[in-house]
C-alpha cells in the first residue's frame, strides 16, 4: 500500500502546473512510472472526483485569464525523420555590416 500521498499529489500537481511529460518528473517526487500508474489507478477508482472539490475549494474568477498563444515548430525542429535541413544565410544578411560599424558611420555625421 502506498504511504506517501502528499508527495504523490505534489508530483501530480507539478506535472499539471508545468505541463511537461510524466517522464520529466524530478526525482524528488519519486519515480515517474509509479506516479503515472498510481494516477491512473486513482482516475479509474474516481478518487480524483472525490478529493478535487476539497483541494480546489472556492474558485476565484476575478483574475481569470486565457492564454491563446500558439506557435508552430518546423518539422526539423521537433525531431522529424530525415535530419536537419541546411539553413543558409539570406541575401540581405550577407551584405549587412555589423552593428558597431553602422553606429560609427552614423556618429560621423552627428557633431
């Protein structure tokens, strides 16, 4: 029988709060496999439905915000098969001088 409910609930809340996969659970919260297995057991036995109202309590919606940020990663950036594509320099980047040279040129005309 499991003996450390507090550590388990802290592990589950850390995973939910950070949004990382279960495998990235820090070791101080215990083994990720055992945490996931126990989470599924509690889900199947409706333990979460029983304790959720007690843990959540009164919901304060005065400062409720929704983040609708969406960013798309290129297939090479997420480990797609085929390796990385060579990304060359753009034409504009080839002919630009470094910022320090531009500042020197612009400061000559200011006197």
